């Protein structure tokens, strides 16, 4: 045991196996041994115990090599110094460990193949036995009593590369641990069973004309096999495009091989790349992918004109800033890299035209000034195109490029509208001046060669100016007042004197000049005087305003001198009102009126100024002012209106009364006639049957009533029996309800009740007029005796006689 060697200063590696596995995935540092005697993983290393057991004390050098897997294979070499010394027996354990290895994808044999043995110094055959626990214990790995390890399942290093287990030595009888359990690891050895793969389609780009060795892109492939062995090492190789590009076999960086890439010739390359493991050997797996490389554009081509001559025809009435035409250029570069500059050397054409670029970087001509066919009917000039900024400095420009073109613009004649000599005409006149004719006429002419006559007009009827249709002279239509409108704008129309002639318009601005035609007015309504004011107290300052444009200097004076107040003209457009006599009282007088005459030197006006008496405090601030008396009265117009309203109301009332009275008399008359004919029976006290009574009843009324069609008998009136409403329910229930209502209603009248009417009097032989009280038979009603009473009662006999109206019911 004392001969076993260990690396000086290294911690126990078995306790960190699990952490090393995780670091291995993160670090992606592949370490390859160039010498024997060491096993390394993920930057840490540990001894191959079997080999170093026979080394004596001393220093040993070993070589290692590391590769960076994320950015290609960055090759690094280093020397490792291993110091071997005698081990101290600090660990009391009796386990004798050697690293256990199992190759992945190894087929399972029957019986299982032994791949290692557990060894403990305290082991006694037939008394002790070995047990294991941990990753894959008793399922993937098994152990017999003597400590022999067997593999029962096929392993895959890419799924799990290290299995951590615990070995136990126990008594067969008591199953008690004989020695302290010890941890150990089983390393899965890699074989080349995975091909390297690309993870995504690759697309790169490179500017045209890039120098040799310019980086295009970096490709990356991975291999699941152990990167510390040749099984997981990969190399890259171009299968196509080798004449233009190259690839770094270790790093996968693709660079340019030539310096004359031209997008206009080839804008895209598709190259095939292969990645292979086990570099430098014929064996191994490989994968291929296609990479797209786009050649991006730079400004390495000059713009040239497509044609040597461009011709445009435009009308002379084309508006300024309108488009004339497009001068097309040809540039092989893409739109964003085109940068042509157009130039016109003729300064006269530069004033007339402007050239701009459109989205396709072509030249577009725009009109700067108005054209006139009668002045110039054609323009010819040379247009140049240049490109001063070219990104690739080594570009060989074609000196024979078509960088200039001739442009011809033909102006076409059109019938143009008349043209005024000015766009706006400014005239002025003093107010109150009428009639007035302005000295300068409005002038317009036909720009065409025909030179047609022009007619002038003002279509706005509210314009105070009129124009002569042929001469264009302006004159006033009315008297103007500057205080109403200071300025007038009118539109004048000039039209060719032909049917459907062209029209044009101009504005006339008329300014009304002021004259002194308005008198100034006071600009204040009242002034107050305090009871405590003394002689000479200033009551206020009067100012005035004038509608006219004056210098603002007015004169003030009292129309009638006042014993209480005085007015002083300040000669500056104001006047001061002072108290001449004091002792005012609000109880004695409420207000005073002054007539003030205001003038501006030419016009004068008399204004009434009211002065009220107030009670004031010490600061002459009024606290109470006696309200002025207002005259109560009504104007003449108001009185006339009130009288007319009263007369109208009276007439309406009289008419309503007369109409109501007329309707009442008519109704009474008609009622009497109807009653006399149909209802009244008149009793006479006569001396004899044949004696005539001239003062009695006029029987002509009955005679006339008999021949009146409106008094013909109408249909008879009968008592109507009120029938109960129909019921959709049970008829028996309805009759029962109606019977109960009739039995308990004391005020109700049965349907067959005999209606009794008042008796007409002892002189009436007909008795009651009720149809219910009369006999149901018409035979008992005999009025033939009326025929014996003489001619006076003949109409009654005809009305009530049986022979006259057979079958008629009795009234």
C-alpha cells in the first residue's frame, strides 16, 4: 500500500464526479492527452491508477491539448508537471479501488460479462459478501458475493457518461457492514456512434468588391460523441464554391478567396459544406449542408442616360411647379445605392426649369416660370448626370459613359384668357362724394396673337363701384359713408368679347377717405356731487369721441351758464367741471342738468350732462345717491295702440253677444212652432160652433205646418228592453248572477214597468200621450168627430183622422 502514488495537492476526485459532469457540459473545453498516464475531464484530471502504481517518487511531465468547442477548434498545447510522492495512510478504509470502465453500445452477453472487481482487505470468503447501491445498481450493474461486477444492459454514453455507486462489504449472517461503505464511479467509454450535425440553415452576406480574406460567416456543427476523443472532433470542408470562398477546417469561418465579387454579375452563391468527425482519418461520420451567401450592393456603377435626346411638348398655360416630364437614367446598382446628380449649365434654363429625383432616381423636370408661346415656342439645352460619391474607391469609371443628353421642350399655343396689367388695383375716394369717376381705368389684354377685344364687368351687385364694359373706367354707383364701411373689395371680370370667351379676374380695393361730417359726442353719462363738496371742488373731467378721424382736440362750453357749476376747457380735448356754489342736500334736490356744447372746429353738438347729489364718505366715495325722478308718461304711438286694442275688444264682445242672442231667438221660435203643431191642444171658450173668433188662434199655422216636409211624421218611439251582454261562459251561471242582482237591487226598475205620463188636462179628449198608456188597438182611437167641428178644426181632423193616416200610432 505504501507504494501507491497520488498527485500531490489534489482533492479527492471521487467526491466531485457529479459536479464535473455538469461542468463538462457548460465549459465545452475539449482536452486531448498526447501522453499516457492521465485521465482528464472538463478541465480537471485524475490518475489512471493502474498505470501510476508502478511510478516511483519524482516529477513527471505530460503533454495536454485543449480545443474550444463553441468558436471552432482553438488549438492550445501545454505541459503538465506531475509530482509523485509516497502516499500517507490517512484514510483508514480498506477498499482497494481501480477505475471501472464500460464501453458504450457493447452488446449484453448471456451470461453477463465481467468488467471489474470490488476489492476490500477485510473480505473473508464464505463469511462476507459485496453489495452495491446507486446509479443502475442491481439493474444495469450487478455484483456477486466475491465482488465481481457484471453488465446487464447496453449503455449509451451520450445519455449518461458516468455512473456513481456505493460499495458495501456486509456479513452474510447478520447483514451488518464489515467496513465503511465507499463511493466509486463507472466510466462509460465512448465509441464513434454519432455523426456531426448542423443545427440550422445558414445564410450569409458579403459586400461586392470586398477584399480577399473578408469574413462572410461562421458555421457551427456539433457531435454528441466525446469531444476529448477523435470521435467527437470535427473538421469542415467546402465541396462547392472553392474558387470563390474558403473555410477554416477547425473554426468553420468562411472567408472570401477573391477580391472582385460583383453583385451585378452574380448576386447569390449556394455552396455545399461538409463536416466530418475523426479528423485526418478516412473513417468516421459526416454531414453536409447548403449555405446561401448573398452579395450585397454598393455604389460601384455610374448612372447613364437611356437615350441621347429627350423631347417634351407642353402647353403654354401650364401652371408653375407642374411636372413637364421624366428623364430616365440607367444604373445597375440598387435604388438605395444610386446617387445621380443632374446639372443644367444654361442659367436661363435654370430659371425656367427645376429638376428633381423620383423614387427610381430618375430626373423629373418641373416648371419654375410661366411659359408664353408668343415669346418663346421652343427650348433646347444639354442635361448632365454625375455621381461624385462612389463607395468603392478602386472602381474604374467608364470615361465613355453616356453622361449627357439633349432635352428639347416645345411650347404649344393655347387660347389664353385675358391678362390684367395688375393683379390688384387700389383706388380711393372721399366719403359723401357722388357722382365720381376714377381717373385710372382697368386694363386687360388678350395675350394671343389674335388679340380679341375685351369686355369688363363686376358681377357683385353689392359693390359700390361700376365699370364701363369697353373702356374699363370705374365710377361710383352710390354715396359712401366711411363710418359704415371703410374699405370695399370688388372682383372685376375681363372676358373675351366672343361667345364662350375666356375669363380672368382681378381685385379692386376701394378705400373710403374720411371727411369731417360727424359732430363729437360726450363719452360720459353722469357726474355726482357730494353734500360735503366745497367751492372749487373738481367734480370730473369731460371727454368726447368723434366717429371721424380727427386729432382728438375738442372744445367744450356750457350752453347756458349755471350758478352752481363751471366748465373749464383744458384745450387738450378735455374739460374740467368745478363746483361754483356748494350746500347740496339729497333731500332738497336729487339731480341737476347741464347742456354742454362740444365741437371739433367744424361740427358741434349739444349734449345733456346729468349731475346727481350723493352722500359721500371722507374719501369722496359716494355711499348714497338720491334716485332721479323719472317722468311718467306715454307716447302718442303707445296711446293709439292701446285705443285700437280696446276698440277691437269691444267690437268682438258686441258681435259675440248679438250672435248668441240671435241663436237663442231662433231656437225659441222653432220650439214654439213645433210645440204648437205636435204637442199643444188649445182650449177655446166660444159662444157657438159656427162663430168666428178673429182674435183667437191662427189656424193658418196648422195649415202651413201640414204642407211642411220637415214636419212629416218620423218613426215611432218604443221602449227598448235592455238585454244582458253575451257571455262566453256557463249560461246557467250568468242567469243566476243576473237574477241575484235583480233580486237585491231595490232601486232597479223591471223591464216590463208601465211608464205613466202626466195628464194633458180636462180639455183633451185624447187623454195621456204615452204610447204605453194608450190602447194597443187603433180601433178605440176615433177622431172622426173633428170633422163635425167645422173648417177651423179641419187640419186637426186631417192630422188625427183615421182616414188620413191609416195605421199611424197615436201621439
